[in-house]
C-alpha cells in the first residue's frame, strides 16, 4: 500500500475461543486407575505438556468471560455482526455431562453478544471416552466415536463456507472448518497428534480412512465458491491442531502429522491455482498465543510460517479457561482472541484485521484486554492487512 488506508467501520467481529477443557462437577473418573496409568504414559510421551494437557477448567474463568462479553465486547462493538468460533477441546475427558456443560457455555457466549453464528470444531480431548483413552479397547473407542459424532457433531467435515460479504467490494470473507482429530489408534490420540484425513470414514467403508478425502472435498468447495474471478475472496480455515506449529515442532506429540500436505491444499497449490486459497488459519491446541504479542505482521504478505506458504498467517489462541499448572503460558494463561474486520475503502477487497487478546491472570481477577508495546507506546490491538 503506497497511500494511507481509509478504514470503514468494523463489519464483522470474530470471538475466537479454544481449549476450555470443561469438567462437570459430578465427574469422578479422574481418580480411576486407568486415568492414573494414562497420565503416566502421557507424561512419558509429552512431559512438557502433561500438566496442562489433563488439567481441569476453572469455572470462575468462564463466568468472568461471560462478564467480559457482556461489558467490554458489547460496549466496544455494539452494532457489529459477531461470530463465535471455537476450535475444540471444549471438554477435558469427553464425558457427556462435561460436553453438555461446555456446549451450554458456548451457547451463553453466543446469546450474551447476540452472535449471528456459533461455529465449532472439536479437539482430541472431546473424543475421549469419558476417561483417559490409554489401553481402552478399540471396539469401545469405536462405539464412543459413533455416539459422540451422532450426538454433538453430526455434519461431515469439511464444513463451509460461512460467508460475509466485504463492504465496498465484490469480495467475500469465507470460513471453512477442517477436522484434525484422530480417534483411532488410541496411541496417536493420547500423544495429541492430529491428521486431516477422511472424516467419518467408518460410516462409509471398512478399513482405514482415505488420507486426502477431506482435503479434496475442501478444494472442491473452494473451487465452487470462488465465482467468476479467481481467488477474489479472503478465506479462513479452522483447525484444532495448528498447521504451523508455534514453537519447535515435537517429534512424537502435539503436532499435525500431515501438515505439509494440508499446507499444500490451503495454499491453492493443487490443480494449478496460483494464489493462496486461505490467508488465515485459526487454531488452538497448544495453549499459547501465536504470533506472540507484538509480533503480528502488518501485512499478510509478510507472514512466513512454514509449511504454510508466504502470504498465509497462522493465528493460535491459548486456553480460555483451563488451569495452568506448568506456568509456561505466562501471566495470561486464560485467553481469547477477538478479530475485528474492516474494509479498506481505497483498496477494494482488502481488509484490515484488528487482533485483540482478552486474558485473565491464571485463576485471578477478570478478563481484560492485554496491552501491547509498540513504537507508539502501549496499545490494545495489532493490525494485519489482507488482500484477496
């Protein structure tokens, strides 16, 4: 941009939450022998993530976040269309009571800010059979998988597009969901590994999932939604596991196994499409903010987050409400991300995205906007510009 951008009023606010890890008050399986044994195995595979991986949620944090939505969000964005986006692990053990309680909280968030949409995917913890999956019979996990999907996530992934037309342009903001959770084998699940592969394959055929079926469907959805002008839209992908791992990628835990192939599809490198299909990827799972505060590039063209291609930005938010025993998440362990979208009136189709981080010191006090140090002093947001 060679001239000063002229911004519209915000046209959309996405409130991005993740990793609530809700545990209902009547849950007691955390004292079972299987959970204790599973905890030992989890500590072996992923010692740096063990404590945070099985820590319960803080109910007070959810209560405080509802207050934050009612006061700050409704005050700062009174007449803006709002979407609630949840990128999974809403429960800790995958038991029905906790899943229902978590869903009620998400519904409350939507109602408090009168959000037009509540868009959800699930995480590896949500797929657990009400206890640590270590040593659970494959038949038991398969039965639970069927019940879980029929009860909570009936629609096959990928989903989308969810569409919002960008003001003063012919472009759209389009959002798509991907499922990265591996239900079986259990040893991949407890290592918190992810893979974007054929969804609900067990309903279609016996055997293993087709490795690229979900990605191929996503590609076809993008092709059919782009209209007459090639890549004129701005697209967002939701995944539980980040495509770009925020820190050094672990070898045997936490990461997306087929991240390189997923990135190829998200870049539009399939079928001869030149420009990125997706400019933003929103994820959770790692319980930490990425890019770190103050490090968000000013333009998406400056995002370099492999295996994503140049011009694609990975945004990750930490846990909304889980207790943080390890302390690795820093002073603001309970977090949410607010993304306010503005059209740039003198650059049709370009949008500016303000990123606010709302956070709560670990189990103490209220949610507040986190100040960010900049060349102009402390500010409450960062801005990234995105062109289709």
